[in-house]
């Protein structure tokens, strides 16, 4: 019976029923029994944050960070970046994590820390710093293994800085990794349209439309560089 189970078994039970009333009740009991266990606060926070109850979710997550910052700072920084759009707060957490792990390239929630820092600076419209961190992310992972969106974001940063040729090179790099990179096709279409190279612009717009189902997408949040059908329509109207 659950009443006679070990704390570890109760923790496993509560984690598997994530978000259910019984699960939350079990976590409350576990916190009373083992108040210094960071995993309990972390697991209890997850369903609240998934459902957008950030005040409750981050209150629990903050406690997990307080107990074991090295374990949970990366996830909190990731959540601040992707879900709250708290770019400065995300950078504070990611930079602090980096300082706690010298000589290690951290991967918060499975993503390169410099990629996430690049996104945060992109959100702050600090394009010099965003391209610096995206380039460093590519170096961390190696060109063949880097996130394709690191090339796209570097191109977008260069484009915002008025460096069309450099932007074009990075979009081309993304397409060398995968011809299905919709965001790179749209970036190149913009550049060629601005250069009045309409045939090349149309080629990349057509490819973006053909491969649109491959675009970067997440059911829980909108990416900073997410593209939409309206983006294609707008560029096509400029071509006409």
C-alpha cells in the first residue's frame, strides 16, 4: 500500500501522476518528510509551468534552484527564455550556471548554453552579442553537429546589422546542412528581394512554401525566429 511505501517509491508515484491532485498531495507530504530534496520541488513545479501557472510553478522551481543551483539553474534559465520571455533573467541564470561549471559546456534541457544565450541576446535586440554566442555555439558543437537554427539566427543577426553578404553566407550554411530549413529560405528570399534579384528570391520563396511543414515549431511556445504563412504572402506581394 502507498501509505507504507518508501519515500523514493512515493516520489516515483507522484512524478508519474504529474499534475494530478493525488500527485500534488503526495508532493506536499514528501516536502514535509524531506524538505531538502530539490527533486521534489522541481517535479512539483513542472505541471504548473506547463499549464501556465508560473507564479506557483516558479515558486517551487526557485526552491529547487536554492537547494541545488548547479542542477536546476539551466532549466530555470531555459524556462525564463522560452516561456516568460524574460531575457535578462534567463541570461543571469545561464551565466551563473556557467560560472559554477568551469571548463564544461553546459546543455540546459538538452540545448547548448551558448545557443540559449544567443537567443536571449537576440530577444534583447543586441545583435552583436547574439551573433557572438551563436557562432560560439557552432564552435562548441562543430559545424556538422551544431543546431541548424544557430546558422539561421547568426544570419538573422547579421541581417539586422545590415550585413547582407555575411547573412547570406550563414543562411547558405544552414541549407548545406538541410535543404528543408524554411527559415533560411525565407532569409535568402528577403536578401535577394532587397537586391532586386527577383528570380532567386522567387526560387527560395517557392522552396519555403514547399518545405513549410518542416519549419521550427513547438506546441508549447512561439520561437523568436518562428515563421508563418503570412511571411511568405508578404514577400510575394513585394515581388509582384
